[in-house]
């Protein structure tokens, strides 16, 4: 009888662990890193992350409107502060997972500029940035171009993407000659070249992550955030260019 009870309990535990999910809203530059992290996290915990990627501002707006994200990974601190202040997410769970950087990326056949001001050169006929109204990386791009003194010159040449992934796609498809994107996208994209933009030319991109909601799925969200902070998680994040101030970029295998 004891053996029957034990087998039943083990089966119940196994059934409970299988099929668990955690819904995560994450900024678009995290696509490649989170896909790899998600696989490793699922293997370790038997919890499946379900990702939706978009700009930080649009994700924050959806959370405020009741979207069932139990983790929110933003490209800056501002949007995390917003959802915390609105009572949608847990202030005690906030963690910084990276300090974002922007670069000018050009597809094969187009040499990257040697300095940011070179984007004013007529050879860069179209230049893409993410929407500054709701994408922190787009806001940083605009700030850098303004500091370089060329924003007004580029006004009719700028093509705006809904998020940083869409912005990179413009350049990869040849729709633009250059795109100002996240370092994390540049380091995983073959066939092009890029120019790092001085971090003093734009407001710091302190990228934060927070757990939202309550219950079992929120508990899974806490586990996911802890995994990102672990040695295994940091190894993956650093390879994709998501660096904390004390870390160095690691080469991809």
C-alpha cells in the first residue's frame, strides 16, 4: 500500500511540474539571448517560458491594461518604475540585468562610419532607428544624433521601426544603409560591420527586469529572474552583449 501511495505522489508531482509555463514580456533585443536562456531554464526547471517581444513602452502599456505577463524585461529603468508604481509588478523583485549599448550597424557592402557624425554623409541615404516615443534604444539613438549635431540634417532620411528588432531588419533587408541598434543584435548578426557609439552620448540604458502578478506563475517568474542572475545565466547574457558594469563581452562559440 505504501508503495502505491508513493508512486501516486511521484506521478502527481511529475504531472504538476510538466506543463507549467511562465509568460514573459521582453524587449526585442533580447530575442536571441532569451531563446537560449529559455531552453536552458526549461531543461533545469521543467517550466516553459512563453515570450512576447516588443518595445519596452508597448509592453509596459499592455501590462497596465492587464496583459498576463509575469515577468517584464525592459530596456530601461523608467518603464519598470511605471509598472511598479501602478501596482502591477513587485518592487522587491526588480533587478538590473544589463547596461545597454547602441551601435551603428551597416549591412555587407556598406562600410560603417568611422564616427557618428559621418552619418550625415550623402552615402547614407536612409538610416533606421527605433521609435523614440516608446523604445529606449530609439530614444538613445536620437540623443546621440542630437549630440553629434546631425539630427536635423537627417530628419527626412530617418526610417523608424516599431522596436529595435524591426529596426535591425530594415538594415538586414537593405531597406536602409545604416541602423542604430543594440550591441546585442550587432554581435549576433553576420555579414555586416558596426561602430560603437560612445556611452556618454546618450542617457544610460539601465536594463531592468521585474516579476509581476501573484500565484504559481509569478513564482515561476521569480525562478526565471534568479536564473538570469546565476553564473549560467550571466554566461549566456554576456555572450549576447548584455553586460553589467563589471562584466566583459564573451565570444560566441
